């Protein structure tokens, strides 16, 4: 069995941002040479998420609105975690959206359903962030 590991780095230009990372993950898969196996993609930051969904701007706006209702950023004083920090909402949003995805690799391709794409969701950005891609198989 082969194993491939790569870190993808992103300059996140907003506090909250959804980035379609499917092209970068596909590039990793091609480089790995693995034809059959599993591809793990996970956020390397406690205030970020990796998830699969549709790349549609209205849906992304719905995510933002829904997450803000569940874990509003402000007032910062509403959170016990925000002693010297202001990102408790980001931790909660990450928990809701999940840490990682695992995608089957079949015939050298990510085995997606219709419209599925991999996203990095950042909830406390404005700095450089990373994602781990780990692919195992033959």
C-alpha cells in the first residue's frame, strides 16, 4: 500500500471564508499515483472546517447566515472562551461543520456524487492557514 501526504496552505483574506479546494486535492491525487484507496482531507486549525457540498454562492450565503444564527460572532462577551480572545464562535462553527472528509478514490479519481466539491471553511481567518491531504491505497 502507498501513502501520500501533503499540506496545502491558504492565505485567508477574511475572518470567514469558504474556499473550494477540490482542484488542489485533485492535484495531490494525481501526484500520488494512487488509483484505488481513500483520500483524507482535514483542517489543521481548530477554528476551521473541511466539508463537502455544492459550489453555489446562494448556498454559501445560507451557510454564513445559518452559522451566524447558531454561533454569532458578537458580542464577544457572550462566550466564556473569549478571555483575551475573540474567536469562540469560530470554534463552535468548526464543530458544526466538521473537521475532515474522507473520499473514496476509484480509478485514480475522487469518487464524488453529483455536484460534490471539497471546501475549506475558515471562521477565524485573516492569516495563513493549512489543510492536510493524506491519500492511502494502491
